[in-house]
């Protein structure tokens, strides 16, 4: 569904999976990627919520480099607060973990 750019449907299905299996790594990965895509394409999902999904996805699968990189980028470039130094520090912490 992500490849077909059906982001809202992908997120909905991820949410359904996460209701059944709250710590499912694939469910959190799909939720994070689909909510991020909806933010970029349509501006529908706030970045704070996108970042939260990425954090949960990384908790479920700490070795996922794509998720870590995207979360670090959100912290470093996209969020407007806290300060740039604090956002850089958050981004660095994601990549070190």
C-alpha cells in the first residue's frame, strides 16, 4: 500500500494490527512511514505525531536504520521546537542508539 501511495489505508491497517498486537514491529514501521508520507504529501499528520510513531517503531525494532535516519532528520530539520541545538542532540541520540 505504501508503494501505491495509499498512505491513509496503510495507516488504518497498521492501526488495526497494533490494536491486536501493540508491540508489532511491522505495524509500527508501516504506521510511521505512512503517517510521515501523509505529512509530506498532504500535511495531514502533525510532525510531532509522526515523530512519536517513529519512536515507537524504533522501540519495537531498534536496528531499523531507515526509521532511525528518518526520525533523526525530523528532529534536525523539520521540527520547529525545541531549539536547533536541542533538536540536533535528539537526532544524534537516535543515531547513536
